[in-house]
């Protein structure tokens, strides 16, 4: 019984997160959420690191100083990609 109640609680929490995400991001044309479970590829050029993250067919390239990337993005982190049209 405890396992079922834990699963229900997790689903309720995920539903709340999804509702908050949709409410706060309505002004954007496209909203994508991904849990960072792996990177598609990484490169290191001089002191810069390039990370490629796949959002289900949409590939994002993140490039920054190596120290910034090592501290900012880790496995199991949640990434949000918000896109809107600029006029």
C-alpha cells in the first residue's frame, strides 16, 4: 500500500510542476523541458566546453567556459528551453 501512495504523491507533484511550467511560460512560442540524463556530445576547445543536448529531435548547443559548465550543468538537472518569436 505504501508503494502505491508514494507513486500517487509523485504523480501529484509532477502534475503541479507541469501546471506551473505551463502557466509561467504561456508567452513563449515553444516550451521544452528535459531532465539531463545524458549529453549527445561534448567538445573542449582551449578553455571552452561545448555540450550538445537533444530535446527530442531539436539539438541545442551550449558553449561556455569549462569551469562554468562543470558547475552549472550536471546529470539529473532539469533543463528548460523557452523560445519566442522576436519581431
